[in-house]
C-alpha cells in the first residue's frame, strides 16, 4: 500500500504535496505512563483498625496525629493478623535498638505491603527490624554533618556564607530511621540522649537577632524537626520576622509532611492559609518563599497527595523535593526514575537526592557513592533537565553539599571518597565512607584493623592532594 500524501496550500503556488509525518519513535507502552498511575480509592480499609473509617475521618489531620503508631503494641493493634508473629518479634527488638523514636502515621501504615513487610520500602524507612541492623561504620559520628559545630546559637547553623539553617522545633509528624538529626530530634532513646534546639520563642528571637546582624545572610531554611509541627501562628510569626529583615531574600520551610500526611494540607486550613500568607507577602516584597519536602519512593504518592499538591499549586506555593538515597528503598534505577517522573507530574520539583548520611544505627540503609553515580547517569535524560535532581553528598565533618561526582579522589576498593569544599571550609578534606558490607571480602578484612584503616585513609587523602586541579 502506498503512503498517503498530505496536500497543503502555500502562497503563490497553490496546492502541493508534502511528505507524510514520520513516526520517529514507536508507540509507548504502559510502563512509560506509570508515573500517572496513582493509587486510588479507600485503600486504608484494608488495614483491620481502619476498615470502618470513612474518607472524611481518614483525611482529617487531627485523626492522623491521634492514631499515629509509636509502640510495637500500637502497631500490632492496628494491623492485627496482617503482621506475622516473627515480624512483630523482630520489630520489638528493633525498637529498643533504634536511635530515633518511632512514630508512623496511619497514611504511611496503609501504604506498606503487609504481605511482605520485611522488604517493603516504606516499612524500611520507619520501622526498624533488629535482624536487618548492621554494625556502625568505625568512622561514624552522631552529628555527622557537624551542624552543632557551626551553630552560633542553639537551633541555628551558619555554615554557608549566605545561608542559615533555623531549627525552631524538635518534633516531626513521623520519625525517619535515617534522620541526620537523630542527635536532637524526638525524645531520648535507649541509645541516644538528644541535644537541644531553639524550641522556645526566646531562642527564636536570638536567632532572628543573629540573622539581622549578619548582612551576608540572604537565605534561611526553616526546618527542625519539621515545619508541619509548627502551629499556623508560628508559621506566620517566623515567616514575617524573617521577611522583615531587609537582607533576607529567600526562605524555605522544610517538611516531610506532604509525603507522610498529605491530608493535613487539605484539612488544616489555618496552617495552609498561614503558609500561603507568608508566600504571598514575600512575593509582594520581591522575596522568594518555597516549601521543601521529602518523598523517597513512588508508592508514597497517591490520589490524596495529588489533591494536596494541586491545592498548594493553586495557592501559589511551589515545592521542591529532597530525597535520600536509601538501600532497599530507592537505590535502583527504575524506582528513582519513576519517583522523579511522578513528582514532576504533581508539579513538585525534584531538587536533590542525597547520599544517606553517616548516622548511628542505620548502616543497613546506606549505599555506595558508585551506586549514586550509576543511578544519576540513568535518570538524567528521563525528563526535562529542570526536573532532574542533583545527586549530592553532604560531606561529613561540615563540608556541605558536594556533587557526588566532584570527589577529589574515590578509592572504590576500600570505599573512601575524598571531597574538598573551597568555598565553605578551604584547606580541609572531607571523607565519605561506603558501607563496609558492600565492599569486597578483602576490603572488609582491612577495615577490621585500626592501623590499616588509618593507612587507607591517609593514602586516599594523599591521592586527592596529588590529583590535577584539586581545590586545596
């Protein structure tokens, strides 16, 4: 059969034949559109404790807070026969060994695959299992990023020249096992006594005074803890206090809330209105106010998330997402690609993917620098460049955010990456260590000897110093 010709009219020449449009790419399969396939319906009714809960109740943020699980007994009472007895014994032991308190929202509980909770990516992030725990890396420290070292006041970190991190609260709607601030967030546990943050208004005012006294500070991140936990009046107070400082140009409220309790945006009108008020006022002053959030896996995103993100978008509140690269959660190429596309579909800008920080009690969740490099290479080109996240290593010891590729030297055999940060702390080297269980047997053996450890590290630093164009 001959190809049909397309007839078009051109000025002065009449009707002419033009070649048919060529299909340069084959039709896409359903996997190419999977990012649009969000979980629908009243999926929470599959959980025994929620089987009679209607939509209005489940979406209510106060109900979500009230029913959040904090103990093994509460979890068992919630999921009942869905959790195998051996799983419950494993998590009971895990609770006692965790550096973080456990708190998980009903929304997150409903998204766990209870037919296989041991490997579920959402369970992995929030519920510790003793059988999965590994020994901490010998070079790990509790405050791995040295935030307290760069803190002129409790709850205020000033590391970068033009940016400050303000921590006005020490609680969260859920507690992530991998939290970089396990040194301060939540209550004391059996293995960690928590440091103090700026959790009263007198300390808030001291932070505002410090920021006002430093004209180079143009960017302030409000985190914690979690900005979701701040009441509406505190969102307004903090936002306006910072907007009133002339040299503050950018502000970011940081929260995991949209990932773990999206319905709060829909049902806590006062909180959403307060945030929108700060955003709107900032816009009239020529100042940028954003919401930064934290999705790690595409399963966290449902029709409820979409509805909440649409409301924020309509209110002029723009979102950026910061993920953490976590073993067993999102450390494969297809999962990360799907997450990035799904976030873009919801108008949430995929901004950063961090290497998992070297924090206590979660060595089983860390991956290697090479894993991040491989995934970044695969994800790049999957979608528009502005919707492609940067893969970063927040360099232990206070070096700040470094592109994972920008190491001065990477000893893949022994799992030692050496970074420099010339604009943050010139003249210093910062080391990130791959998890030892991911190394070869011979490398694992070398890490068992303290003298050999020191020699490997010294050699890596010497190699970095000798590399062409190093920044030191």
